[in-house]
C-alpha cells in the first residue's frame, strides 16, 4: 500500500514539474524577449514589399516582441508603398520604424511607411518628409494646383496668373488635363497620409504639407512636431526607451512592449529576394530583354539554330517577368515590339536596311518611354538605351550582311555546284560527246567545235547532260 502511495506521489510530482515547465516555456515565449530587425534601404519596390511581408510573417511566427524596420530610403513606387503599409496595418505584432543610421532619411514613400507604423523613432542626423508624389509618368516638376481658395504657398505663379485673369473675366480657369490628373493624385495622397496620421495619432497637418509642398524636417524637430514618437541615438537606446509602451493592433488587442534587454535577431533578404532585386532593376530587365532578342535574331538568321534560340527565350522570359513587376508604359512596350518586329522582317524582306533603321528608331524611343515613373531608381539609364540600341543595330547589320553574302555565294553542292567548273573532253562528235568534270564522266553538248583533250567549262546542267563551252 505504501509503495502505491509513493508511486502516486511521484507521478503527481512529475506531472506538476512538467506542467510548470510547460507553463514556464509558454510564459517565456509570451514575454516576447526577442526583437526582429530588418533593414529597409534603397528604393521601395516589389522586392521591398516581398521582404517586408516575409519579415512580418516570421516575426509573428516567432512571437517576437516587435519588428523594427531600420529605414533609409529616398522613396519608391506607390503600389509597393501601399502593399507594405497594408502588411504593417494588418500585422499581429508591433511594427516600429527607426530611421537610422545617422544621415539616413525617410523620404517620399518612406514618410508614408513611417506614418503607417505602430511606433516611429529617428536617429541623430536623420530627416523625414518630401512626400510629394512624382510617380505620374513625367509630371513631377509642376507644383500642385490649389484645391481650395486658401491654397498653400508655393503654387505655380503661372496658375495664379491664370486664376487672376479668369477672375477678372468672371470666367473660371479650367486646369489642363495633366494638371487635373496631378491634383487628383496629390489629393488622394493627402487623404491617404492624413488617414494614417489620424490612425496613429500623429501630426496630420504636417503630413499634408509634406505631400503638397514637399517639406522635410530633421529628427528632433520631427519629435517636437509630433511626426514621430521619439529620438534615439542607437537601437539599444530605442528598445530600452519604448519598453512598457502600449501598442494597439488592428485587431483591437493592446500589446505592452517588452523590449528592454531583448535579444535582437536581424532578418536579411533571402537568396531568391536578392536575385529578384537584381533582375527587377529596370536596366537589368531591359538588358535581359535585349540580349534575349539578339539571341532569337541570331537563331532566325542561322536557320532556327537551337542553342542561341533557347538562351534568347530564357532571357526574354526573365526580362518580361521583371518588367511585369514595374510600372510599364504600354505605348513604350508597343514601340519596342514594333522595332523588334521590323528587325525580324528585315531578314525576310530585303529593304536595303530601311526596315532595320526604322526598327532601331522605334526600339530606342520605346525604351526611353518603357518605365513610367519619375522615381530615379526605377528609370532606364539613357546611356544603357543608347548602348543597347547600338549593339542591336550592329548585330542586325552583321547578320544581314552575312545573309546577303551567303545568298551571293556560289553554290558548291548538287547539280548547280557543277556550273562554272572546268573539265576535259574525253570524246566528241557532231556537237556532243563525253567530258570529265569533278572526277566523273558526263554526257555533254556544246555549240563550240571541240576535240578530244580540249578544256571545257560547264555552262548549265540539263538533267544528266552538261551544256559546256570551250574554256578560254
């Protein structure tokens, strides 16, 4: 009986230990003493979106206390910015934007992402702002038109003169179509950033000014204006200073940050994201498309030779995939396709190079129009366009020259290959006889008077009979 009691007591003790251990592990995980940190540097694009979404997902799976985005960006694409903000707003963990290191900036798209974050901080020597949208296909240089009578300072003087003139004539000044489109984009961006500011309790008026007039502020002033929450010299200082802060998630859950002395885990881009970052550079994508077409062109001019053809198709597919992630101007893409089509047509319709020349012009103009954005990091370098056009033109010229030379080259095989060859008369009588040409005995006819041993030259081939003449 006593042994049974002892065994029962031991079982209860072990069960309690296991329960306490499990509870301790759960409590340790719930404490969230791990903070994930990801860099957000360079232009904001499709790769940045993919990287941010993955970093948020991994931080959620690890039950991290927070995800810190160390930001240094000049801006980026509008679509990518909105995708990143949607991921941040829907996150189940706090997402903190830290503009760092010293000298970094959260410009344009970076300002929108900062306003979407649950908590924002800046390092010494950093800045935020200049959020006027310029991703409108070339209209970035104009100042936005006033959307109300009390327009902000900095309005285009030409527009003010037009408005004054219209007022004197009691006729409203109608904005141009490009200006009207710009007003729509600017007003949409203002509404978007104000909604983010109201959601996070940040300065909405300054945010609107950053969009309409492109203003920027330094770190300390940003804190004073309520643009960001704090100023921190280093990441460690930031994590200690925000410990105990309460963050409200989209789900309504209130999270108390436990970041002091938390273990920091840095999140880097994956190999696939690194590769995607390379190929989604518009210059690289354009170069792949150009190399792919040169491969296809060489294959066509060489009787559909498979190796260059397959390599060309692969390069074009990768280039098309990369361009699909970028804001492509369809008119530019159509001009490029037209130019490439004219270069191919030159292989079948000899135009003396006119089709090829027209194709190169269409290709160059289309390339300059291809990527529809004013974001510098996503524009095609005109020097690359010029170089690619020159290489494509030179390749086409060489292939066309090779094809024309091949057409003019003497046939050396089959019956036609005998024309022009010389031989010797074996026997001859009454305008016909036998000759030896290319080591073979042939029946031949001729209008010349020939004798045995004379040298002849083949003029034509009629079935199995050679028409010959005396060789001079």
